[in-house]
């Protein structure tokens, strides 16, 4: 039983560490090109929908999608993760 409790605690700790790293990295995304950081924060941290981001940033849907695509590329590079 202790093994499972300790394992679960380790998994939860690792998830919290990854979440903290993600928050820090998203917040440190470059401001230029414009709106990459803002779109990423709204999508990944504030968990807004694409429609809500479009309304908040007053940008076309295609532009928001492109900004999120660019942000994902930067995040993949930062975390050394290959794209699918």
C-alpha cells in the first residue's frame, strides 16, 4: 500500500512541477510577433475557447489559430518535444 501512495505522490509532484514549468514558459514567450504570448496565456492558462480569444484580442479566427500554432512551436522547442 505504501508503494502506491508514494508512487501517486511522486506522480502528483511531477505533474505540479511540469505545470509550473509550463506556466513560466508560456509567460516568458516573446511579445513579438504580436499576440503570441497573449493568445497562449488565454488558451493554455486561462483556458478560454478560440471564440473567446478572438473576441478578447479582436483578431480573426485564422490569426488566433496561427498565433497558437507559433506558440506551440516555441513551447515544443523549449521543452524539446517533437511535433506529431
